C-alpha cells in the first residue's frame, strides 16, 4: 500500500504539479519553523483560521506574533519553542508543489532529523546571523548527514539578518565559514547557493528585500524553484521494483513500487534474491490496467506463473541487468548509539543479522576529516566493511538509493544509518 506521503504526492501530480520534498536543516533556534510559517503566509498557503490560531497562542504566551506557531501544532512545542519531530507543510509556487520537512535541530533528536532528511530532494540549511549564534557543530553535522543521504542540491539561508542590521559583512563571514566544508563533503559549487533572509520579518523569502540591496541574487523561493527543475541523482535507469506484498495469491498478483526504470506488460523479469524468471502478464496502476509503468508508480503485477519466494524486500529487475547479489559491502555509517556485538540491519524492508562490521576509517562529521580507526564513535561516521548473514540484491547508493541504504540496530536499539559505497 502507498504511504500517506505517496498518496498526497499522487494527488498533486494528478493536477500536473511537479512535487519536490524540501528538507529544512539547521541548529536549534536558528529559525526553521519560523521560516516555514512565514513562507506559508507569504504564498497564501496558510488559512486565516490557522494564522488567527497562531496569534491567539502568541498572546497566550505573552509573546509577539510568532509565524512558527502556524507550523508547530503541539502545545508543548509552542511553549518550549522547539520542534520534537518532523513536520510537513506544503506550498504551491507556479507549477511546483514544495513539501517542506521541518526536522528537529536538537542533538538528542538526531534520529528524528535523519528520518525527516531522508525524504529530502533539496536541502535548505538555516544558519543564524546573530553574533552569538552562527555556525555550530550541529549545523555541519546536518550538512554531512544530508549529503550522505543523497541530497545534492543545497540552499544556505543565512537567517536573522535583521539582528545584524542586514550587514553584508556578516553574511559573507558565514558564507566563507561554510563554503570549504560544504565542498569537502561533496556538494558541488553549481548546486549550492547562499541567500540572506529574515524569516521573522519575511525579507527575501518570496519578494526581493529592499533592506539588502547589496545582495544581487534571487529570493529564497527563486532558488528552490531553480533547483527543483534539476534531475534527481541516484537512479540507475534500469528496471528496479520493490515488492511489498501479495494481493491475490490464487491469481499470482503481487503489489510493489517501481523505484527505477520502466516495466512493460508482457516483459520478461527476474525476481531476486532467488533469481527466478517470470513474465509480467498484466500491470495495474491507479486501479487501471496499463501497458507500462514508470519509476514512482505503485503497481500490481499479475505474473504468468506462481513464484515461491520471500516477498518482503524482493526486487524485480530486468533479466539481463540485475543488482549484485552479495553478503559483503563497503559502507559509510553514521553512528547514533553504542555499537555492541549483537548487530542487525534493516535492508530494503528485510531484518537481517550482521555477522561483522570492520571499521576502516573514522570521519569527523563536523570537519569532514578522515582518520584511521577501529572503533565507532557516536555522532561521527565510519567507512567499514559489512558482512551480512546471507546474500541480498544490493546496489551502490549512488546508483540506486533504495537498494543501497540501510538502518543499523545494536541490541535492538537504533544505532545508525548506512549507505553502500561499493559492492565489490
């Protein structure tokens, strides 16, 4: 079954809207929720009822009007002025629907941040221009995680410019302070830009600000719109579909989602990991029989014969071009908890025991510097060799994201996320 996010995306696509997920990153109190609240108001996406409710809460807390209260629906979040979990908000601009994912900025909520950022296609990093705030360790850690998760397009929104009198020098100081790190961890120059804003005052969000005439670039929404038209990386182009369950066992109908490529009715396919061959007799998408389905489509497939295999995590691919079937990979892992010997990995919906993880290098996630190490360190990353209990269909993360990422558990506790760097 498609997720609520998938169903909402399909509704927007039915209206000929391009849909892009925007991960909003940054240290706590640097203005992520305020930014989304202001964007909702400036684009007309926030109803007057919602705005009035936010005004009421602001008065209740004896505060000036706070745009963030349009977004933070939990009273506890409003009173403590922090976001605990990921929150989504949608706006429409021209022919694109932007789904903003507001992730927690607190270090102790890093798991929630990872969950939210994993859906992002574009990242907006909020950095406060206030003299006592600026670039923090968590600022850089969020950048490292987002790049590791495959986000390649980055907008750095230098916020609270009003607190420094819209000073050009302060903006350039933050730009210079982050540019080297951004380049080091793999963001390209052409896919990165810096925009000075005041989220609270609505400066440079949708309309050009008259208070920063020294800035010659476009508004924040202009930058988002420009990056939204670029193709997503991490797609092999070859057919890859993940099977999610049986719809009708008697008629050999299974359900799944195409993550890459195209599936045609009547096409010969290979089903992994058992390497069984079959033919897709019929394809159903959105309740209708279709001649072909594409990446992103949730589909039902009627096979030409009964196949005996473990459904969850099964991959359908072309007969001639298949993922690697392996139990050993080189991976990069971001560590969130203590790692014990009893390790388990969730790979493509499958829970599988991890026989061994050999650490090769440690990576400081606030500097990007590698060093030789043989142990894990919480909130830093490692490059490691991972040996699984059995073979699975796997691809490098940069080839097919969905077949090249995993979650690591230690003694039943969430302990990190990983991406496959090499299958050889």
